[in-house]
C-alpha cells in the first residue's frame, strides 16, 4: 500500500498494488478506508514492508481537523445562498408581474442565475471535498461571478439615490464576499479542471453581455412610442322644471376614454360644478382685475373687459371612478348627474370641471391595498377637530417601479391624495409613509412635510400627470331653455 503526499488541500491519495482505493484527510479516515476494504482495525500502518509513505509519515496530515477547509466551505455556502435568495427576490416579481417583455426577460434571467447558484451549492462541497466532478470548481466560479455582477449593479443603482436602506448592507456584504470568493478561486486556479476553458469563458462572456444589455434596456427604456391621449367631456344638458316648482334640475353628462396606448391608474378623479356671480363693468375696465391688489402675489388667469368681481362658488362636487381605479387602453366611462338650482339663483354662469391625476402603468404599479382614512374619525387616523383641520379623505398606498432592481435599491414610495368636495385637492408621490403613525397629518401638515424636489422627481419618474376639461354655460340661457314648452 502507498500513501501519496498531501495535495494543496491536504488530501492524501491511497493506492494498493497501483490501484487507487480512496483518499484521506487524516489517519482516522485512512483506517476507515482500509476497514471498508476488509483490513483489520489494528493494522500496523508503520510497517514499512506493508505500507510505503511518500511526502511524510503517518503523523503528517496537514488537514487533520480541516477547520480551514470547513470554514471556506461554510463561507462559500452562506454567500451563495444569500446571493441565490437575492436573485429570486428580484427576479420573481419581474418575471411574473413586469409590464414589458424585456423586463420579464430580465426577471427570468435573474431566476436562472439563482438556479445556477443553487446548483453551485453541492459543487462547493465537492470541490473542497473529494472532487468527484471535474466541473465543480467551474460551477462555483460561475456562481461567484454572477454574485459579483449583480451586487455591483445593485450598488451602482443605489449610489444614484444614496438613500439609506437596510438592504444596502446586504448588497455590500455580498459584494465583499464575492471579491473574497473570487480571490480564493483564482488562487486555486479552478479553471484548470475545465475540459474546454476557452468555450467556457466565451459562454460566460456572451451570457454577461446579453444580461447587461437586457438590464440596461429594462432600466433605461421609456415607452415614448405609445403616447398618452384622453378624451374627456363635461356637458350640461337641457334643464327640467315646472311652473309650480321654485327649482330646476340641470343634467350634467361626464365622459372619459383612454384613447392612448398606455393604461393608467387614477389617483384623483373628480368633477366640480361652480357657479359664478359677477358685476357688469360699464366702463369696460374689467381687464385690469387680472392682477390683484399690490402686495398680493396671486392673480386671475381669466379676465373680461365688461365683467368685474367674478366670484366662483362650488355648488356640486363628486368623484368619477374613485382613486386607485384604472383606465385601460380603449376603456371608457360615463356618468350622469343632476344639479339642482333655484330659479332665482344669483349665479350668472355655471362651470363644470372634470379633472384627473393619473399614474402611468408602464412606469409604476400601485399596490392593491390602496386604502382610505377619514380625517374626522379619530380611530381611523383623524388628527384634530374638523374645525381646525377641515374634513377630507386621505388616500394612501405603496407604488413600485416596474423594474424590481429599482425597488430593492431605494426607499419605498407612496401615493398620497386628499379629497374634499369643498376644496381642490391634488395627488403626489413621496417617500413619507403614513402607515404606522398614531394619527395621520392634516392636509396642511402633509404639504409642509413634502420635499418639493423629491415630489417633482418622483412625478417625472413614475409618469404622474394631470388632465382636465371644463364646460361653461349661462344660467339665463338655462332658464330660457327650461321655460320653453
């Protein structure tokens, strides 16, 4: 029997009559190999007539306890498991829920990378063990390169915003681990066991190139080829009344259609009917009222020479479909309402305004748990008395970018909208999370908390926009129509 010198890992090969029968890390393992072959447990291994030792006698076992090898194996397994989990977390959401084909393809690539790293787990044990599979070292190398590429990309994306998130610690830890693992594999020259190293290198390069192109396309692509286009209508109908009634009923017809190529979420969608009173300006100087008194920074966006002191008053308001609803490509929605007015109304004109604040579905996805809170109900998040804060409905929900690579490298973003029939409210996207607060802020406090630059950036990033249409009629004209038989 011949016991060969230890290799780089401390493993000593055992041959009997020139035939390899096993290998051992220690004297204890050597006796186990011999015991399986039928040799007695108390065999004298120092008998030179029966056992020939090369490169050291029976006491020379560099890897007797193997703690260094076991430590390397443990660190490799932990790092690959962490990277595999990261790939599945990123890829699963994109592969199943991304809007574009390119984004779904990226998700599938991440899932495949996770599968490869899962296959590299037993390869770690084999490579630092008996090495029964020649490609085990190459498979571990491929898994480590994937981890290095992904964590480098994630850190690069994180540096664009530099927001503190807990997951960045994971990215950094896995990036440092991949550098250490790559250094270990390079020192061991694992590519020497690959049957066709040039083909293997070419395959890795092609895969990395395709992945980089797909990632870049997914992150940078903005589908400007499919423009937004809405058809909105707000129209007053023929009023109804009778001689004995002091009121008249004015029909209001509202219509919306998504005639563009991109589906949207509706964040704020309401209609408002206002009545305006005005004083006739005989001198024709009403145009001068476009600018308010000196020292006041506001101004009027509409002016008429023979009208002064126009004072609009909200007389009807409501929601169209409701915040959080969708308007898909080609989808249309109609609504009819009846506005009640006294015949002797003081208003000169009526104005109907239908307005939307929308979120492009090709830029972001609104979570299904888009919920509401009532400011006047303390148990529902109300903050203070209605006399102090007003009465309004708060809409709040998480919005996610359509590429999960962006979501995992940034703080969560939320859509917040306020609605009240007595005020014109708006919707915005912010990193401020209202969940978990003891009480929700008032509308004024919420606007004070906002970062103007952030809301502008997020509005551009997620495609938050507004569209509206209005219709104005003369009250005298309505009364004349109502008087006709």
